[in-house]
C-alpha cells in the first residue's frame, strides 16, 4: 500500500523526506530554547490551513495572542480570519493535571486534520512519576492514531552535541523524531536540524542548516 504524505510546511524539508510527513503519523520535535520548535509547529499547521484543513494548536506556554503575533511576524497571512472562521483553533491549557479528553473532543467536533501539542516538557514537569507520564503519552498517542490526525509534539530538551536523546517523554512512541540545534551566534544558518528517525521514509540523516525568515522556516 502506497504511503500517503502531506507537506510539512518547512521550506526545503519535503525533498529530504520522500515528499513530506506520513499522513496520520506522530512527529516529535525536540531541542533547546530558541531552536525553533514552536515555529516548526506553526509552519506545519499553516500549510494545512492554506489547503483548507482545520488545524489545532494545543499550547501550554503561549497564549493565543502571542501565537498569532509569532505567526504574523514571519509573514503568515489571514491568521486572525482563520481563527474567526474556526478553521484554526488555539487552546491554552494549564499543564497541571492536564486531561487530553477535551482535545480529542475538539478534534472530533471540528474534523481537525493537523494538531500541534506544545510542549510535552511542560506536562512532564508536573508529573513526578515518570511511569505515569509514559502511560499518559501512550494513551495520548494511541487516541491520536485512532483519529487519523497528523500531529507534531514538541519537547524541550538540553542541547547536546550528538544525536543522543533523553527518552523521558514521547519520542519512543513517535513515528518521527527531529532534533533542533541552535548556536545563538547569528548568521543566516545559526540553527540546524537532524532527522533522528522517520519510519517508512528514506530520509536525509545529515545535519541540515536551518534558518527562520519571512515566509517561515528554510532548510538547506
């Protein structure tokens, strides 16, 4: 059976991952502060919005106003109109005792195609029992898979020099894991990404220079 792929919304990335993300997959975006995790999620959703899909942003860190300003600052158009038309849904949640059932209801009721959850680290911070968090992640991923949505989950992790990952959150359950790096030194490509894993995909495994500019995120 042919794998159906959808555009990632990240300029230059689809050519390196067999044409895009696998539809219905779960993608983990991990990296340190300022590496571009949230903007990748926003770019992914905006690509869906441009193609008439209903998209959901589940935030634990930024309010709706800040998310809209972030998207407008890199040139994404008609974001406020898309919110008014209920094509774009943003929900801000407290990470303390978070229950995802409301998110699942939103997906069903609005026929959502693309979801971003930003971020897992905010939730895990309030779960002392790591076994409980893994159970939470397993249940969440299972339910998202049942709904056939394509979802990005972000996770803030300390930046390290190689491709090692701290498996305290959902990466082991994801179909794809992309790690972001940020030098903070300036220049056109002071950020980079590496595709750690992507199931059923012949992907580029090298370090890919990345920049944020008008029009979104660009991968070289």
